[in-house]
C-alpha cells in the first residue's frame, strides 16, 4: 500500500512511487457523478417521475422514524411497521437526516453520494491488484489502471439505473460491499466487519453476497487468520439471513406491503425451488447479465470465482416476476455491479500476466511491454464501458437520455399541495404521493379510508384507470362526503365536508394546446366542423411505453352532444392492442367534444402502453348516428400519408420498433421471399409477388405473415385470404382466413391503382401457434394460401428453397402482440 513515511517531491507533485494525477482525477469523477445524479434525480422528482412505490414508501417510514414512530408507514388503509417485505435497519440511522433537513431531496442526494463513493474502494482494489503485477516499485501504472476501472464502475448503466429509480436500500449496499471486499483482501479485519455489517443492514438478502465473500476468503490463498475470518463471516451472514427470513419477516408478514408480493422474499427460505432456476437463463436475464458483462469489458469472465459471489443473490431474484424487458433497471440488481467490476479487475490482471508470459521479447523500444499491455487494456475496457453507457446509460452520453422538462403542470402542483395542512391525513395519486409523504398518514389513491384531503392528478396513468377515477370523484362529491377546494390543470384537491362547487375552468387547461403545435401534421376534416391538425408520438425507449397526443380544432359551431372520438392501435394483421375503451382518454372523460369551444385547439392524450413491435394508431369519429368520413388534405408531399379505410376509419402511418427505437414502418422486420403464385377467375387475376414471415416463433404466440398482392384492376367482388400452417406430415395445425388487412381491412374491391398502373397492397395475416408445438418437436415448414372461393388454382405452397423450416424456441423476449406489462 506504499511506504509508511513517503517523501513528497514538490517539484514533481508526486508521492514516492505514486502520481497525484490519478487521485485528483478520481475525485473529479466522484464529484462529477454525485453532482450530476443529485441534480438529475431532483429534477426527475420535481417533474413527477417518482412514485409512491419507488420513493415515498421508504421516505414516509424514515420521516415517521425521525418523529419517534420507528419505521411506521401507511400500508393499504392501515398504519404498520415497515416489516414484511424487507428488514432495512439502515433506515434507522439514516432517518436522523430529516431532523436536519426535512426534505426528500436529502435522501436523493445522499444516495447519489453513496454510489459515487464506491469508486474509492474500486480504485483501492485495482491499485493493489495491478501494483503487484506491473514491476518492482512502479505503482504509477497500476494507479492509472485503477482509475480506468473506477470510471467503468461509474459508467455502469445498472448502477445508474438504481440511482434514478427512486430511493432504495439495495442501492446503498453497493459501496459497503466494495469496501468490505477491499479490506478483506488487505486482511484488515475490523473495517471489513464494519462495512460488511453495514451492507447487511441495508437489506437482509445482501447477507447472501457477504456470505459468498466469506466463502471465497476461506478458499483463497492465505494463512489461518484468513480462513478463520472467512468462516466467521460466512456463518454470521447465513445466520442473520436465516433469522430475518424465518422469524422477523415471517412475524411481520401480516402487515407486509404489496412490495412483498413483487419481491418474493418470504418465499425464499428454506430454499429456492429448482423450478425457479431456469428463469435465470430466460432472455430477460440473459440480456441483463450480458449488459453487466459488457459494461465491465467482458473481463469478468476471466475471474469466474469472483462472479460466483453473486450467484446466491442472483438465484433469489429468479423468484421475482420479470417486470418489463430490462431488469437491469430494477434497483435490486445494484448489488451485482460491485461483483462484476471486482471480477473484471481480477480477470484483467490474470489476462495481463498471461500475455506478459507469452511475449518474452520487447514489442517496441519506446515503451515496456507492461505499458503497452496496460494502454491496450484501458482502451478495451473504456470502449466497452462507453458503448454500454451510450446504449443504456443515464448520463447525457447515452442515446436514450432526456432531461425532464419542467412544465406548467408540474409547477401547478405546489399551489394545490400548499393548501393541505401538514398534519392532515391525505390520499394522493402515485406520482403526487412522494410530494406529500412527510406526514404520519398518507394513502395511495384510490384508497381514501380516513383521509381528510385528496389530491388527484387525473392526467396521471396510475394504478386506477381514468374512468374509475372519474367515477369515484363523482361518487365522493355527489354524496357530499367531499367537496372541491381547488382544481387546476388536471389536479383536483378535495376536502372532507367541503362545500360542493363546480369544476373551475382552470381545471380543463390540461386539455388545451395553447401555443403547442403537433409534431406530425395531418389536416383531416371530419363532418360537423371537427378537424384533426396532427399528432405527437411519445415513446419511452427504456420501457417500450408509447402514447399519442392528438390535436383537434372545432371549426365553426359547437359540436353535437352525441359526437364520439374513438382511438385504437392495431397490428398489421388488424389485431387490437390498445384502445380508448380499454384505457379511456382523460381529456374526453372530463370534457366531452360538445364542451369544446369554437376555434380552440384541444389535445386528447392516450395512456402510455406496451405496444408490440409494429402497430398503427387509428381514429374514428361518429356523430348523428353515423361514421363521419374524413377528408385528407396534403400537408407534406414527402410525408408518409395517412389512409382512410372503407369504414371511415382514419389509419395513421404504421410504426415499427427496430433496435429498441420506434420509427415509421419501412418494410418487414423478417426475411422477404419472392413468389409467383397466380390466382385467376373468369374476369380477375391476382398474383402473389412477395411474402415474409419470421424464422421462429414461440409456442403459444402468434405468427404474422405478410403478403404483397398485385393485380391489373380492383377485384369485382370481395376476396378472402386463407392461411394454413402445416407440419412435415402435411397436417394443418393452425389456420386463419379473412379479407386482406393492413392494420385496417383492405377489401380487394377498394384497391387503388399505383404509379405503375397496377393495383397492389400489403396484406398481413396472424396465426395462433399451438402451445404444444415445442413439446411435440414439430417443425412447421409449409404455409398454404388460398384466395377466395371464386379463384382457380391448387393453392401453391409458400416455401422457398433457401428458407429453413419454421422453428420454435422455448420463449421469446418480444411477444408479437400485447406484451405483459410490468408488475
């Protein structure tokens, strides 16, 4: 670790055997990380990007602890101790910060500081490891290598994701774990035990990582003291985990919060079911582990014994339902980041030693082999760490990065929240909840229970749907139980026993466009004086949630009272995946089109949803008992045009997700095969020119096949397309039929002539694949199409010579239709 009394050279600014530059740069990185993520998390909180489950569920328990009510929080409709989901003893001392600074901002800043501080033990571990492998007395090279690993640690997307996911004790465990490993490697037992105990105080399952570290300490090279300390650490951590899970948490199970159902902690002891283990190898976890490996330059694979430290903890996560597509964004994966970065350090050292032994000659007279290897190693590590940050990080370097913009809606919240007495019991919607949680009792709306005030954001896509929120508000105010105190920009402040009053006009400002204009212009005129100006596509790349803002204008007189606007999203095969009936639009619930004023521009915004890889939004307007046929004006000749279906539905341009990003549909996502199958009747001929289908599909999923039809004229009568899937024996295992469809029905009689003087359309057809397709080892290799009962021909098979049979993997990371939303 250096001389006991080093001599400082004032001229060089170095300590004997060391350079001050890496130390200075290390602190610059730590301060930069802590400063940025403190500001970023505070901004996310201010713009309603934190929720009750991710922030105030812990924040309220800490605030109550600071006010002599240890770990008390509101669970459902009761007051209970924060026992059941987890035991987080670290919250007891941390709560004292609220005696100094009574703001949740204190905890968000503290979390950023704690994670940034983890770069210090990473630097110390790497410096110790590399200083012993780079030549006698030359520690400077080791310090620069250590700085590179510290930077890689701070760039890890999993670590940053935990930083921005509200406030969680698992994130606080990362730095104590690193310090415990550092001091264990240095055989400094007292600080090792101190940091290990602090890590276990963060959450009970962190003891699994500490126990694995104790086992590694026992098996590593060293004297009896190392084996003795390792055994003691293993036994102590396992005893703590067993005691907490079987006694303490079991006793608190009756008052456990809903988080317990998500984490499955109470089901982990006495052991994990073997049936749970295959979940670790599913596509979601493979994606997560590969991201962790990539951010450490894949060097962790060279130290598998270190990676095994995370196996017990990782195995417990197999019992957690897979929420969404990127579990690296859960806070629970934060304790794995130290394991992967430590393994990368030891893996890099191992690789360095191997290369130096295999290259006995000097590579260049200008530098030693050790220097060249170190430079190349740093470049390799930082390229991978940087690319991982660009793809999935949370800094401005990342492609998905967006600084949350503060709007008038966010600023309005303070006005309404300031009218609630600090000691009042409150019920608030999930995103509003963290801004009011510093009180003894606060419920998550729609729970009302003993609340005397309700603060509801009707625009928030929370656990309660927009229709249920409207119905409950009407019931509470209609019965006289609650009255409206104030309302503005979609917020409702209700008080128990307040006098009844109508909603003020300021409440409806969330429906008005004011000076906003649509990003995509359409200009579609419906009858009765309604005009669609355009729309916005709002896509959350990280969670694959998409929603739309439609801009409407009333042209002339007021709209009729029976006018209805219907929104839907459909796959290319016409499968319904989202609609305003399933998730009503708040603007239409609270202010019907009949209430819109002449000339004003109104925004109707859909709820974010997990839409499939390819889809298109559609709109239909009815009034006076009939569908209003839209008339389209050409706004931009270069733009992809909207299309009016035969039933009066306006289909907006199709969208597809490629490499995680949403864009205009530009062609099939699957291989394209040519075909030359002609179907003819006495007075019409149609030819199948091309078709496309995926090479594999999950059992129980949907297989979508695309066709491109060409004809010389529109069909004189309607046409039906039949699609069969057959196995190798010719047995039909799935079938579908219907008129040609491209998001909406495209009857052959309505096909339009193109610039080449022919008519043609893209047609999509979806088949439900049997659940037993894999169990029977069936390899479907034949698709047969038949077009209409009046057409002649023998139904030629759609089979190309170069195309392999259709295969069935065990599971697919991207369901072809509506994916299951995160829990």
